[in-house]
């Protein structure tokens, strides 16, 4: 959950360099690539559902370092148990009938970014959230105890680049929306390992080299040399992070104009073409070529694990931003003041500033499809909300397919898409431990940072929820989260907790409570590495099981996210997947007017990446001229953003592509007359909704 997956700017550049067809992002039949690959449990799983369940559980019995763990379910098979409900999550019965241009399902970082930017583009937007809180995984909950209020994080906790204009797409979106979010910063990440405590110093190349010398002993000089060699190997791809941004991307012919500003970089760095497959490939292949020192290999794995995989299974692109950005003096991690919920609150303010609407406690039961087009949604309370232009699902693919029940006689392409999306491999669930502690006479002078990783055994998989966990003490910097003299701590496992043992238990029973205590014991012990007497200091504690994680975050089986290992193309990855090993399903679908965004889409897991996917969806739904104007406007907000402007080359390409944006499947009847090469406003055209934009200016 570390906030750094915006290194996928290099991936964006790869897309720019390799694509010349406007159909590059159109879903295509799955083809088999002759590339070396990691196999998912989906490919190896037996046909019988019961055997697949056993496969999910059995794999945790042998979690050796070289194993890649994924979990597999068939979403067409209904679970044989009733999902538990929890107070404080809402009943989903709110939401009024109405009509909008764009309906976004879910208010995670992807959904809110898509909704807010679409509203800025001029569309009438409604964002529907099933929960009573905004933000998806990035939200905060509070409990009262002895008259004091304690606030806890439930999701991401490590963010870089939110304190100032940066390459973080989430920060870029804040600035585009002209919204601010106060933060406090810190300059390191604590590690508690089998050999003891050490600290990764962000923003200091010299400090990192000193760490290598300290931790690697006589291999210190070798580790420094290998690290420099790896950075040099990936130098061109890493440098591309300031040639094109994820916010330049869109999935139609218009990307030729919006990314045109990167062409000088491509032309002056021809080696970027030979590195295209490397961008999407399994990072461990490159690491194995350059890195032999165990400490350095372990460090790289931990930098990747927040995407769900260690180096084996992660895309090379996951490491690029770290190589470039994490060693600049201005680099710093951030704690949002008031809690992680402020990420969602900030995007919500941007959405509402431009006339968009957010409806909480409004659960979507079904996406309505008529004549092959998404035309709206039916809410849990029975109300129907119509969408003139598009419906965008920020739900996971596993939850999205639940909203689209099979219909007799439906197109085969839709059936295959639903089957492919519903059986994608996924990461496991997450367990949480929330602690409110008495900090009287507590000496924390041995640590400098609120965020820490704890590894039990380097020879075991970092995906193993009983091996790797994180703990976060935001109250070290943010005193608003708890009463004076107290601390709040969020401890959470890696995303490899198997769900099957939990689904057989009933919340509140002795058996359930005993299993909770057993599985979170490793989380308690993790905090004890830093605070030995933490159990004696506990004012109160809350255990969040995968069942609670599922219910509170609205993610099927509490999954951390989709888990397609790098090295091959995912199903429904479009024609791009025929050219490169693209490990993400397309954000477009076989249904006209239905798009997806969120951490199951390019560029992947993490708040910055999810936000970027929402921006790409919003860009795809608007006319290229609107997109170019937004990029130009953003480029003037700070020198850091100057590269966003497509410049004169963007204007050269615009006349060639503007009549093809948005792509035909996103046009409604009111847009048909403008399907030629004449500039047409494809945003909201009702004068009661927004002022019509004159695209000839």
C-alpha cells in the first residue's frame, strides 16, 4: 500500500512508443504468447470448485521464498453461506432516482478521481458509494473510550509525494482540482527483520549507501556496485517518468495528441524501444542479472510487495520510480492530517466544486444494459439512475461481475468477459489489529518514523500473512487522532490471508474469536519488536478479520486485489496484450458505455495507481480537446508539471484524431452527428448542466 506505483509513467511511455493503432485498447480474444511466465493458480486449479478451495488453503502450508501465492475462485458459483453484516457500514438503502451523464460505482481513489475529473470536464456526474464513508480502502474510523476519541486507518498508510507538487498522480489530481490536503512528513521506513532493526532513509543516496555498507558487511562495496548497475540498466525507463505522465493517457486515438510531448524523449532515447517488453516483464529476471547480495535482494522485494508481489511476479515498472525519485533530497513520506480519510474528502471537495454529486449508503444492485449498452444502474432500494454517456465501475472485477447477471441470448463476448473477469487470480485477504495504547513514559526515541515493516523469516514468502506485516503509528506526527498521552496503531498483514477458514465461522462465536486471536498473534508480536510492553499499555484493541475487511471495504472475500503475475498478458487485455506482456484487463468492456477503474486496471494496486486509472477513464470519456486544455492548464500550476503539456506536437496531432474522440462506443445518439473530423463537444450539452465548450477556440 505504499504510495509509489506512479512509476508506471515509464509504462505509459512504452504505450506511446509501441502503439500506432486506434484499436490498441479494444478488447480482443485471448491469444497465447510464447513468453516465459509465472503460472497462476487459476491455470493450475482443478475444475472442481471444492478442489480449488483446497488449493487456496494448501498453498499456505509451503510458503517458501520462491513461491508465488495467488488465490482463485469462480464468481459464477454462489457461496454456500450468508455474508455477515457489520454495524457501521450502512444498509445501502439510500440513493434517489435520476439521470446523469456519467455514473461512477464506488468512491475509492479510482472512482473519486474519475468522477471529479469528469465533473471538471463538464459532465453531470453521480458517484454512488455503498458504504457510509467515502474513500474505499483509504478511510478512517473512530471509537470513543473513556471520553476520548481514537481514529484508526484501515488501508494504505505509506505515501510519497503528497507534500508538494510531484509525479504522484494523486497529488497531480489534487492540484488540477485546486484542492489542498495538509500533511506532515517523515524521512524513513523502519524495518524489523530477523537480524534486527534498520531504517531505509528516503531522500538520501549517501544514506542508502551507508545502510548497504552497514548491513552487508564485507559485501557492502559489492552491494553498492550492484545497485548502481541496476539503476544504470533501468536509467532510460526511469528517466521517462518526467517525459510523460499517466494523466496524459486515454484509451482512444486521442492519446496520439495528448502524449505527443514525449516524442522528443523517445527520439533521443531509442533504447526505450528495446526495453518495451522489459517494462511489463517480471522484475526478478532483471534483478537476478544484477543483484546477488541477499540484503539488497530482500530490500527490493519489500519495495515491490505493496503491489501484491515481491520482485518475482512484479512488473519492472514497479521499481522505476523508486530508482529515480526516492533518492532525491525532496523525497519524503506523508501522514495526512486528520487521517487517510482526508484523501477521499479532498477528492470529494473537488467533485462537488465542479457540480458533481456523491451519494453514500447507496448500494448498486445491478448495472442496467439495453441493446448492448450500459444505460444506468438499479439501486438496492429499487430506484433507477440513468446514465446518458457511461457507467464506470470502481468495484473489483469480482464485485463488478455480480452486478451483471447472465441473460439468456446475451452476446458471447459478454459471457466470455464475465467468465474471464470472475475467475481472475487474486491476492488473499488482510487481517487487521487496531490498538489504542497508553503512551505515558513510553520511550520511542529508538525510532524516527511512524511506518514500519516486520519480516519474520526471509526464507519464507513475503506474501505469507504470517510472515510479513506492517504497523503504522500516525499519532507520532498527527496529534489529532487520539487524546494527549495516547497512541493509535494500525497493524496489518500482507495480502495473503486465506479466506476459506474464515467463511466457515460465525462472527461473535467462541470459535470465531479464538481463530481471530490465533491469526493476529503475529501482529501483536510485530509491535512488540518496537514496544515490548505494548500489551500492558493497551487501552482497547479491535481485530479486523477478512470477513470484516470484506464487509467494510466492499471487496469480495476481502481480497487485496487482482493478482496476475508479470510476464504474460492478462485475459481481456486488448490488442496491447498481443504485442506486450500486459498484465491488466482493459478498462473498456464489451458493453458500450461501461468502463472500469481502480486497482484491477492499469497501472495497478496502490492509491496513486488507482487514482491514475480513474483519470485515464475520465480522459477517455471526454473530447481530446478538453483533455489537452486540462493538461495545458495543469502544466502551468508548477514547474514540476511543465512536461504534462503536449505542446505544439499535440496541436499537430489534434486535427487528425479529434473527430474520433471519444471512441464510438462512448457516444450516444446526441453525438452521432459529430462523428467526423469536426471538433465536437462530447461533454454535457444540456445548458442546464454546464456551459457548452467552444472547441474551435
